[in-house]
C-alpha cells in the first residue's frame, strides 16, 4: 500500500483527531493516568482544536495518507520559541517546532514516520529555517531513537503538562 505525505486540509480535522486520540497515549510515560490523558485529548486534540490548528497560519500539519485514510501526522509550529528557557537552549534561528509526530501503531517500523520527518524538514528548510527543535518525553525511548536516527540531539529539558500531571521532556534539535 502506498503512503503519501502532504499538507493536511480542513476537511481532515476529524480524521487527524481520531489518529491523535489513538496515538497520543503511546507517547505518555507508563504511570500516566487515563483521566489526565483523556483530559488532554479532549482539550488539545479534539476535532475542533484540529480545525483551529488547520486554520492557523502559524502552523502546518502534514498528513500521511494511505488511500484516503490518515495513518499519521506531523504538526509544525512556525517561529522561534517564546519561552525564554527554551530560547536559551535552542541554538538555531530562525527555527520551527516539530510539535507532534504521531503514526498509527500498525505503521510503526515502516516508512511512514520517515516520510513525515522528511516532509517536515523539507517544509522547515523551504521556509528559511536554520534548524528544527522538538520535545519528547524522557521515557519515550522509541521516539528518542527515531529522532536521533534523523539527526536530532538532546540540547536541554522542559516540562509538559498532561491533565494534572507534569511530565519531563528532553528538548532535541537539529540543524538544517
Ligand atoms: C515515534 C514514532 C513516530 C517513530 O516512528 P517508528 O516507525 O516507530 O520509527 P522507527 O521504527 O523508524 O524507529 C524507531 C527506532 O526505535 C527503536 N525502538 C523501538 N522500541 C524501542 C525501545 N523500547 N527503546 C529503544 N529503542 C526502541 C527501533 O528499533 C527503531 O530503531 P532502529 O531503526 O535503529 O531499529 C512512532 O513510534 C509513534 O508514532 N509512536 C507513538 C507516538 C509518539 O511517541 N510520538 C512521538 C511523540 S514526541
């Protein structure tokens, strides 16, 4: 089955939210509670919120599609980090945040994540970025390995709030 990656359209908000609801829990540390994950999915990853993200000129969502189904997505947030603590560890400017990269479990270990990463880096490069940064949970070894394979290095740490829980992330960055 051929998977293609392209910029997502507003009509894909519901499919993206469905993929996000399935894949977000996979990125959380084992001790995360169902309540906190559900609250995050409802607040940040709903159909309506994806509609907002898709309409926001400061963001780009890339969808990986197999036939007409979304099997993974990446979200890029344009602009240098506003948080001074993040700005202090992110070396390259202008930069872009690879805010989310999520692939349905049946497509892990294949070409989908790499195709999304390639498209994300091409997009950042085409818009004049000198680097790309991201946050990844410190217990998410698979994602860290994937990012390291794609040229990212740990440059710092940050926190990430999920419901009532505060999770510890690594900040990773690569030059373009
Ligand atoms: C992160 C993600 C996009 C990566 O895509 P993928 O198709 O799984 O990536 P790959 O298989 O190409 O690479 C993963 C690597 O981690 C390795 N790996 C798998 N499980 C691992 C583990 N528990 N510990 C360490 N490495 C692990 C794999 O062997 C592979 O390395 P290799 O190619 O050297 O063998 C995908 O796993 C995913 O969507 N995960 C759920 C959501 C998520 O965590 N997103 C990231 C949020 S920051």
